[in-house]
């Protein structure tokens, strides 16, 4: 009983030390570096240039993604694409927490 009280007393004495270590401003330098990097350009011309560059990069990324998708579609058969479409519809329905149509549920319950 006395040892518990002693341990609690010691823990209470060291508690401010642990709290101060967690609230140290050591991460403040990282925050300022990130804010400087993410800072928007100052002049209108720089903003326009940055916007054009972003659009160019975005167009390339989207084109590459579209090409990759078309490439993978090209080698799938018609039945595979149909199966993928059905499975995507089923996944969206499951993610939306919607049940199957009641006739489908009855059919599966009776015959499966």
C-alpha cells in the first residue's frame, strides 16, 4: 500500500517533465520550411507561369494514366470487361451500404 503511494508521488513529480518534453518547439523549424516551399508566387506573372507549368504537368500525368488504362483495356476480352463492370457496380453498391434488389435476394435464398 505504501509502495503504491510512493510510486504515485514519484509519477506526479515527474509528470511536468514529460509534458514539457512533448510540447517542445523542436518541430517548428520543419513547419516554417514547409510553409516557405508551399508559398504561392508573389507577382501575377509568376503565378501565371506556375499555373501554366502545373497545367502542363497535370496534362502529362492524366495522359499517362489514360494511356495506361487504355493499354490494360485493350488486352482484355469483351467478357472480361463485362465482368469488371459488374464487379465495379457491385463494389460501389457495397460501399454505399445498399442491399441487392429484393427479387435477387429471394432468388438467391431459394435457389442457392
